[in-house]
C-alpha cells in the first residue's frame, strides 16, 4: 500500500485489500446473524409460550448470556476445534467457519432473549383469542413470530451489530490470517498497531457506513411493512 495514501482514497478507489477484508467481514457476520436467528428466535418463542419447572432460571441465564465476554467464547470454541478437542478432526480452526461459529454463539442469546420478550408480550395480548380458537402450540409459535416480525428486525440488527463489531473471539479462532480470516475489526486493530492509519481509518469508515446502511434499510422495510399491515 503506497505511503501517504489517505483513508478516503482507499475507499473511493476500492483498494483490493480493503474490499477483500470487507467481503469476508460481511460474509462472516451475515452468516452468524442468520444462524443465530434460526436458533434463537424459535427458542425464544418456546420460552415465551411454554411453562415448565426451571423456566425462570433459564430466562435469567439467557439474559446473562447476552453479555458473554467475546474472548471467553473464543477460548471455548478454540478448545472445541483444536486438534485435541472433540471437534478437532473437522479441521475448522483458523478458518472463516470457526469465526462464524464463535459469532453465532455470541449473537444467539441476544436474539433469543429479545424474541422471548417480544413474543411473550404478544402472547399476553392474544392468548384469550388463541384459547377460544383452540390454536395448537406449533401454530401459536408460527403466528406470533410472524406477528412480531417487525420487532424481530430490531433484534436481528442488534445481533448483526454485535457480530460485525466483534474482535476478541474471531482473533482467537480465526488467527487474523491475511487474505483468509482477516476481518474489518481485526484488521483495524492490527493496522493501528502497525501504524498504517490510512487502512485502519478506511476500514473504520466502511464499517460505520455499513452499519448505518443496514439499519436504514431495515428501518425502511419495517416502516413499509407496518404501513401495509395497518
């Protein structure tokens, strides 16, 4: 990278190194947010609609897991995927797949906890109607998830934001390998320590821009859906 290149120049000229880092970051974060949605939303709906012994402690633990330290998650996934770990034979350590797993572990509790709250609020509002219509458990979950879809967009954004901004876990399980597992956040940390502030600043600009764009698109979609529903 030429000396003196400005962060804006790198962004406007679509510097290949910057584009590759951004591409991988989006791939990892979107995959993690998607997997966390598939796992967390149904689990949150189950907690919202089901009463069983120990439910309250499960909810307390789930809420606590929203603040999981990323480095602890990274260490746990590292131990699982290392050669001596139970999943070591899969050869996933220091790959994008390992980073997706770590981010999914971080994001799933956020989506599950928020989904539980949104769906439980709707359940309190509609349970008499469901009881009168004799709606089964599975149909209740499906109906309430659909009815809460606009609120769940907000939950997904929270999860995506956590994944996109994460550093500690993906450095541990991904290794921050140039051209293979280097994301925007890990590259910003590395390039800042090396003194390459142009690339670090350029990546920071792109990261903030992407978060703003994703939030704007989701907000627009939510508003449009609410108008159609209304």
